[in-house]
C-alpha cells in the first residue's frame, strides 16, 4: 500500500499565519495599552499634580508640582513592590506572576492618590482649627469695632495678634485688598479658600452690614455664640460615637492584621492561598465587605450639626 503524505505538513502554512496574526494582534493591543498608560502618566505628572500643588498653596504649603508627582510615583512603586513580592506573587510560575500583577496594580494606583488624600486630611484639620479660632476672633473683632476701629483695621488687629491659620488667611485677604482687589471679591476668595460654613456665615454678615448698615458688633457676638454652641454639640456627639468609631476601626483592621500575622508566621500555608484563584476571590470579597462596613459605620457616626 502506497504511503500517504503526512496531513500535518498541509496545515503548517495555516499555523504560521495564525501565529503571525496572533503576534500582530497582541502587539497592537500592547501598543494601545502602553500609549494609554503613557497618556495617563503624563496627565498625572501634569494637570493632576499642578492642581494638587495649587490646593496645597491654599493651605500655605508651597510644594512644586514636580515634587508631588515624584512622591506619588515613589508611593506607587513602593506599594507595588511590597504587594507583589510579599503578598501576591513571585517568579515561580507564570500564574503567580499574573496574580501578583493583578493584585499589585490596584495597590500602585492607591499610591498615586496618596498626595491628594494627604491634602484632604490637612485641609480638614486646618479647617477645624480655623473654626475654633474664629470664635475668639469674632469676639476680638466685636470689641475692636466698639472701640472705633474700621472693619479693615479689625482684620489688621487679628493679623497682628492672632495665630495661624486664621492670621494667615486674614493677611492674605488684606494683601488682596491693598493690591486693588474689591473688598467683596477678596472676602469671597477668603471664604472659598477656607471652605468653612462658619466663615461663609461671617462673610455674609459683613456683606449684609456693609450694604444695609447693620450693627456688626452684635452680629459678631451672636455668630460667635452660635459657633461655640455648635462646636459644643459636635464634641458631645463625637464623644458619644467614639465607641462606634473605635469598633469600626478594630473590626475593619482585624482581617488585615490576622492575614499579615499568618503570612509572617506560616508563609508556606498562606502563599498557596494567595496564589489560587479561589483564595484571591475570598480576599477580594473580604476587602469589599470590610470597605462597605466601614463606609456604613462612617455614615452612621458622622452627624452634621
């Protein structure tokens, strides 16, 4: 019987063509992905960092945009390396490398937003300190008005005798008025820069008194009493909800602490858990549930007064 030609040889050109098409498609997708990553990196180092730098200037922290971008990239790299090597993956197999990249990439994204989160924390702390100083400042301004000072002179008195941050904000307000900015516009910019509801109330009172000729001394005293009472109620609420906030922190941090402790104590048992799809699904589900619980507790204990 005559030998038949091997059928594999007939499909070799087809296999080569399929491999070429796969390579071209993969290369195109990689090119598009790299272009998107490059555009995102340029946007982060450009507009995002400049906007963050301007917001830092509002709280009188003058950090160059380039430095903020460097800090963000350094935090992203540190979180990526720590997550990849110590928690998620290694170079033992392609599966572990892919799992490590999938877990470490979101951690790196969190590092990029660390400067913005730090800015939010500093602004909130500065705003709280400003509101506390505003109570005594309004009393001092009321006494200065009773002594015959003008509204501009009362601001100068606070700048001279006051403490930061309220002295810095009032000094900026006075510098703007001296440079030719309208009093109302400078007051609006002061209100927007501080971002405090109490300062908004004071600005509205000053503008109303300037237009209608009201008695600012009595208005300042009433606003001061109102702010003092609101702060007292907020401190009371913070005291009553302290236990709930502490429970939320403990319960939310407990899975993370236990996972890290078990990884350090018995890594041979935990590493297969991190490298399996089922284990990673459990970790992701636990993180989602803990995050939802933390947000719910925060919504309950944060009471606006």
